[in-house]
C-alpha cells in the first residue's frame, strides 16, 4: 500500500509580530492559523478520497492537475495551491532589517534581475504595478522559466506558476485577508510596505 501524505501547517520562521509594522501581528496570526490551516485541512480531506494519488508530492500534483481525478481536481487546485502558495509566501518574508537593498539582495539574484529587468528598482516598479492592477483575489510572482528567463506574472485565486510549468522565486498574497485589517482598501500601501520585509536571501535560494 502506498503511503498517504498528510499535510501539516508549517511553522512560521518568525513570530507573528516579527514583520511589524509592515505586516501586523493580528493579520499574520489569522492568516496562518485560520486561512492557511483551512487549505491544509481541505487538501488532506480531498486526498483522503483518492488515496491512490496521495503519495505523490504536492508539487507533482499541481504540475499535472489533469492527472488528478476529476472528483477532487478543483479541491487540489484550490487547497493544494493554497497550501503551496502560503508555505512559500511565509518563507519569502523576514523581519525588517536596515541593510541597504543592494547588500540584502544576493549577487546571483541581483545579476539575474539586472539581466531581465534592468535593475532591482525597475523590477520592483514592474512587480508593484502588476500586483496593484490584479483584479480580485490572487497572487503576484517572480518566476523563472525553462530557458532561465525571469518574469513577473499574476495568478487568480490560489493558482500558481507550478501549474503552468514555471518555477516561483518570490510571491505576494493579494487576497484582502492578507492586508485588510491594516490597510483596508489600500492595496498599494500594503505592497509598498511588503517590500520592507522581502527575504531576498530566500529568493536567491529559490533561484
Ligand atoms: Mn492568503
């Protein structure tokens, strides 16, 4: 019998209040213990119905959703996507440090961004614009494709680049639950604030 993978809520690599004042403690706590936890529970629930695919790693399921039985395909897409996206999102942030940007960004990612966007500042401008103009709930991503080219994409709901055969390096949650308590309708303020807590070292490791 194949082993059924039971997903668990990952621990945050920092305290709920560690991203203050850029991302508030209450939002982090609710986001982690109410939203993310639900994606995990519903993913487990779905996979329990089709145990023959439940030994496949989540990334493999998301890369080939057509191979997931139709009865749970939407659940794996939404809740599996939700679990994957939030797990990456937590890692892509870290407590704010006063290190100048050009020193915080590892050389490897600095070079890759310079090649495809001109500079980190230009990349940030483009990413911010893409994130601000996404309609409704979804995510903004920095991705790398099969030919090693970096680009910015947005996805609706809990869809992600893995589902398109792309590899994510950095992601930003644009669902209102990730900023509404602090910023209400001002998504632009949330995005601006979020840049202060981006974990560039992790982005470099994702490359
Ligand atoms: Mn979220």
